[in-house]
C-alpha cells in the first residue's frame, strides 16, 4: 500500500470511529446503555465543574471588561452550533438547546435582558421573540366577511383555522452568533493574566424580523445568561471533541478554556462603554484593527510586568 492510499485509509478509519464513538461506549452491556452512565460511574468520574478560586480586590492589579462576538460560521466554533437536531443517537446537543432546555425546566433562572444583568427575563419574555403568528390575506378577508366578530370568536367556532395564519418560529439553526462578556485581570499573587467569563448571549433574527426580512437580517441579542449561575448546567452538557470523541468536552470547559475564536466589539471605557462600531463607523477593517489593538493592550500589560 503506497503512502497516498495509507493516508486515505487512515482518514476513513478516523472518520468512522469519530462518527460512532459515544460516551460510555466501552462499558455498555446493551445498546441502550450507550451514552448513559450509572450512579457509580458518575461518582468515579467526579463530574463537577472546577470551582473558581477566590480573588480579592487587592490582588487585582489590572482589570478590563470586554465584550466579544463568537461567529458560528467559523469552523472552530462548530461545537457550539451542532448538532442542530437534538435526536441524533447520542446525548450531544447544541449550546442553544442546552440553555433553552434548562430555562424551560427551571434549572437556569439567572437570565437577564442585558449584559449588565439589571433586569431579569422570564420564560414568557424569551418565548415572545421565538414565535410570531399573524393573519394572512385569506384570514383578513375572512375577518372582513364577519363584521362585528372578534378574532377569538371566529377561532372558537372554527371559522378561523391554522391555514388562515402565517407563522414564524425561531430554533437552534437560526442562532448565528454568541456574544460574551468577561473580565481580563492580572492576579498579582500568582503573577499572571487570567480571564473570567461573566455572561453569554445567543444572537439570532427574532421571529417577526425573520418573517418580514428573512434569516439574512441582522441578528439581535435574545437574552443574557449570568455565566457563574449556569456552570452546573453547562458542565453536564457535552460538546464534540474532535481530538478524542471518547472524551467529550463540557461546554463549561470549552468556554472557560476559550476554545473558540471571537472578535472584541466593546470594552469598558469612559464614554459609557460605547461600541467600537460607534466610533469606527462604516469601516470594517478599522474595526478589526481596533479590536486587535484592545487585545494587544491587554496582552502587553502582562508582558511589560516582566521587563526590567
């Protein structure tokens, strides 16, 4: 077998093993046990998120809060986006599905309207952006043919049915970006620059805009999750690990270890935390350069600490 055929065979074998490998695969006695762990196995795995250490305010020599956007079109960010469908034969789900399921089940309550975590949002508030329904031309014509009757009355007697409405629904496939906010800080006790994520926000076109303008419209912030309050939920959910599918990585580990690519869109500043695009208008290249300048400014602080 020449080197080219050997390489093709190796790639095929890697693809097959990656496609079928799932958690607990080697310990399962029946196919139903694949992807599921017993209580004894969970206790042996010590499956808990790594706790954050206490950081005193006096130990922080520098702190800078930044907002970043994670583009799910980037290949390295695919583990947050896929799988689009939940039922694919194993326990993997997209990050959006994990967050929404936890909110619906009441496991995740620290959900807010903005990145400053001032106004809480309920499940009903969130769902209002996910589903929209309105009368179509056929339904409005039917309403005109029945003057004096309300829409609720016509629905009650069966005159108005589902075919008289146009609906639009938001799902995980519509989430195109995530926005995160976190703090870079220099811990003088340990002498290193660290990062602590504070919040995460899925971004998508809301149901009404999707109906009017299509999925190509500019995505908006749907809701903000206070990250420290969501760590337990995100630790139980697994993302795909391309390097070793037998050891899926948790979303908590993925985000805390910054296994993604993101672009800075804002830093806290004296101008009311204005966006980069607010003072670098209509110039995408200059916006990217400004994001890199902010990143270099934070990185250079740590480097300068060791210059004598």
